[in-house]
C-alpha cells in the first residue's frame, strides 16, 4: 500500500459521537486525500491537502473536517457522526497533479 | 459537476481471453486518466495511467487507449488470469482532483 496506513481499520460508533480517522504516510508525498466509498457511488472526495496546514474541500465535505499539522499525517474528523456517514473511508497520497494516487487499506466505519 | 461513467457494470471473461473495459468521460478539460483495480476488502491499486497528449499506453499485459474525440477510455487486459478478477475503476483528473466512475466488476471464468 505504498507506505500508507490508516487507523483504526474498523470502528463502530453511535450517532452524535465524534470520530477521528488517521492516515499516516512514509513517502513524504505532498498531497493527501480522504475519500468515502459507498455502493453505487464509487469513490467520492471528501477533503484533500496540498501541504502542511493547506487543505481544501472535495465533493462531499459537509459534516467532515480535516487537519494536517505535519507532512506524514492527515486526520479526518466527524464532529458528530450520523448514520449517513457509515461508509468505507480511504486515504490516498500523491506527488501532485498528473501523478497517480496511491491508496491506503481503508477504514470501515459504522454509525449506529 | 461532470462525472465519469462506465458502459457495463459487470463483465465475465474466459480465463486466457482478452478483456476490454470501457469508460466514458464528459469533461473536456480532463488531462490525466488512471485505471485502478480494487479487490474485495482492499484499497484501489494503480494499474496504468495516460496523459491527454497520448492515445495509447502499454504496461505489462495491460493497454490503455484514449480517444479524446469521443471522450472514451478503455482498458485492455491480455490473457486474463484468475487474479484479474476485481472491480476496475477509471478516473479523470481536473484541477488536481480525481473523479471516479462507479466501476466494472470483472469475473474470470475458469
């Protein structure tokens, strides 16, 4: 998985609780991304980062926030989880535009 | 926003035959395209990419064809093997972001 780890790999939580997912890379890539994958929708971009403290919204950013305080870590936070956020979340890294993105193993999140 | 689509959601191919997976895109500003393979329970795995200034690119047993006139992308897999069974996604890049299709499930028949 190109030096990308995600934690936790599985999580079950209750509606209204905060959740933070972590993505860690050892490749020193500048760009990092968070996607969610749902049946019938494919992969959809939540947020991405183009450098430390530089982030931007993706297609489905409502209800999510991110932080990147150092190159190797990109955190995704659900401030108050809802059942519609039950999904598989993937982190990806890239050296930049016109370069492939490498994906982590994913985190399966279930919100009850 | 514009999206990437696939012509067929499922494809079954006899082992040893060649496979062709198609993808249509609609954003004429897209200048970079990628094919990914995703096996059950795993993250997408990069297969091959192509830039808009090319119309063909070959890798090991895989070829990607790009037809910008009709906004069509295809992935050809030669001599398919059981390990090729997976979901295949195409993706297009516009403004530093990738947009993915919903995927085609490829099943290899022994």
